């Protein structure tokens, strides 16, 4: 606290602040990922690849070890 009773601002130590982490993610998890493009999880993976998402993609599926 300062003499005015206001805490000094903390320095930004994270590379992404505010909404930037939401709109420019470094990685994305696709819950319910699928190898089948007819399923929602498969379409999501296909779209991420099609638009050239540059981050890591983490497909999550309850029974498949690899997708």
C-alpha cells in the first residue's frame, strides 16, 4: 500500500494478458475429438488444421489413445 491507501500496480509477468489468451491461444484442447469429419470433434480438428492454427492441438477422447 502507498500513502494514499492504493496498492501499486503489479507488473505484467505473463506473455498474454486480458482477453488476448482467449483470442490468440498458444494451444487448444478439443474435447470429444474424433477421426470422423462427420462428427463435431472431427470437424473442429479439421477446421483448426485448415485455417493453419499455429499452436498445439490437444485432442481429447475418452477411449482412443491417438487421434
